[in-house]
């Protein structure tokens, strides 16, 4: 047993701003502040785990106390007594506190009492409070005054993964920096460099899988790389990473989704059995299927986003996804996504995940077969059957609607604000009489026909024959009609003539 072994996440921890990867804005801001002498008395770093919050705090502490220059430097040497002590966590003037285990007001009072004394070996006393959101309310209150006006020799650096739990009174006294998720390509370059330093064979496919599984966290990625090296003895390939992560390769996921969308339930369940028997974790499989649905949506020709090159799939896999996209609609992809999202908690909570997943596949296949509501509405002049009017409605309260203005007035009178707004702005009424209406919808709102049919029956006491025109009937909407009437009014016309290019931009009562 080698007791001197250091895990990669600790061995290759960033020691200066130059080696802090994926946080360019943060690095530029802090180094410029140090160069110009604009050093704040309190900072707060926030971001997901493993993006460099604590590392940045230590680097900043070294920059403030490095002995290689007469003052703070943006390039700490890493070799002087102060730099080495801070790196080792042994510097008397750089105090790291874990707020998760020091949550009480007494802990903060001890810090505040000690902060009154000048530093022993450095220029500044630096207090690094990690996971600061774990402090109690009383502890936060005790910290407030000193955090706003600390002694000139004291710098506070707070770090948290839960910025919303930090009181706004604390945030307002700090310079805030949001550390972003490190991009996949940046992680890949970093891991490839580390593999070269460690003399490890790391295939590009395995490197990409680890980088994507890290989800923007350098530490998570290095922990996975460490595990893969231990499992393989130093020859890390795609198969080893797949086995370690217990996930199917992307080619298998692409084929599986193609089978689901083919409508062959038997083949889909057989494919699922095969994937499951190969040891794939079903939660990971669901994540991979959601990833596929997300990228299939972004690559769909209807969106024309054109960013397929940034997807995690090979050229052959992207070509297959494009072929699948040509046969399905965005509506189908959206429904698949909704079913999978709704199944996450279900799969995590049931006793038999495989049974749950079988039923998920069946649901997905049936939902994928459903035509979009918009297609059903557009298939000819569609007659809308509204919901049954309430039985309590009395005939004496029914009104008659025979014009577009009557309809607008009725919607206003019943305070149907959203329906009124959509009707007056988007609907061209081609024909309307008592009990019949044909219209063209400029906004193609699939919910509008059912909503207006139900409202009309409740308002007039009769079932309306409502038809949707396939093409514009070239008539004005109610808002356009009202606007034209206003513009024709002599007073309005006179007012508009006073200003160049004047126009009526809103009509309201």
C-alpha cells in the first residue's frame, strides 16, 4: 500500500491564476484589481461543486501575501514561505473555516475578536469561510458589521454552492463572482494533459465521456479519471468508462430511440432487455435518452439552429439522428421529453426499476403515435364541439352575438381578458351570425377554438358551429378595425398631423 499517493483532484489543484481553468472572466477581474490596487475587503464566490471556489480563495490569499514583491501580486511565486504555507493550509494569517461544522454565533464571534489583531507573517489576515450558507441566522447577523467595515488588514472570502441561502444583507457587502461550469472541451484538454503527466493512455472517446459526465466540475471529472485509471491499470478506453459509469454507449441509445419511434413495441422491449442485461444503469439510460431527445430537437430541421457539430455524437450518429428527425415532428419530441421528465421521480422511487422502464417505453411509443392537435385542427374546416354549458345557466341571462364588435364587447363584459386580447389582436372573422362563425387565426393557437366555443355556448346558450379557415380571409382584426376608425376621426387625424410619422400604437378603453 502506497501511503504517499495523492488523488488527482488534490495533486493537480490550481496553484495560481494562470492554472485556474474555465474561469477567464473571474481571473481577468481579480488580476486587474490586484494590479491597480483596487482590492475589496470582502468577496463571495459561488458556483457548483468542483469549479474552483476554494482554490481561487487560496490563490487570492497567496497573491495578497506573496513575498516575491513589495506588495500584492497577480502572479504569486508559489515558492516563498508564505505561498508554501498557504498551499499546505498552515499559514497563521490565512484561516479557513468550514461553515458546515462551525455554524454558531460563537464561532463567528471568535473570528471577529481575532480579526482585530494585525497579521503575524503576512500583509493581510484572510478569512476563507467555505459553504457560508450553512451559518445560522445569528451568525450571519454577527458577521454583518465587521464584513461591511473590517480592519484594513482583514480580507473576507466567502464561498458557497447555495447563493440563494445567503442573506441579501451579506451579499450587498461583498463583491460577487459566479464561477461557471467548465466547458467540455476545456475539461478534455485538461484531462489529456494530466494523463500525459501521469503517463496514462486515455483514448479521446473515453476522455470525452469523462468530461461530459463531470457536468462542468473539474473535481468530479478528476475523481472519475482517477477511478478509471485504478480500474484499468492505466489504459483507459471507452469500454472501461462505459462499464464504470454503467451506461450504454451513444450509438446504442441512438438505435434504441430509433426503435421506439418506429412503433414496434416488441422490438423496443427486446432492445431494452438487451441493454439492461448488459449491466446498464436504468437511471443513466433515462438521462441518455433525454440527452438524445434534447439534441434531436435542437438538430430538427424545423428549428434551423444548425449547431449539430457541438453535440456529443459522432458524424454517423448525427446522420442517423437527422434521418429520424426527417420522419418525426417537434411535437413528438416535445411529448417524449415531457413523458421522460415525469418518469424521473417514478423510476427513482419504485422497487423494480425494470418494470417501470418497460411501462415507460410503452407510454412513449403510444404518445409518439399521436398526431399534433394543430394537425387535427388544420385538416379541413374543422367543426369545434365545445364543452357542455353549465346546467345552472338561466336562459334569461343569455345574450345574442351577431357581429365582431358584439363578441369583443361580450368578452370584455365577462372579464375574459386573455381571450379578449387574443381575439382582438389575432382573429380575422370571415363570417359571423347568430350561432355560426368562420375565422382565420394569425397566431395558430391550438387552444383558442375550444376556449371560444365554450365561452360562446355559456354566453349565448346555444352550441355554435365554428369553422377555422385554412387561409387568411383578408379582413381586419378587431384592434385594426378600431384603429382605422380612430385614424379617420378628425380630431385624431389633426393630432397626428402635428408630428412627423405619428401613428396610433395602442387602442384601449
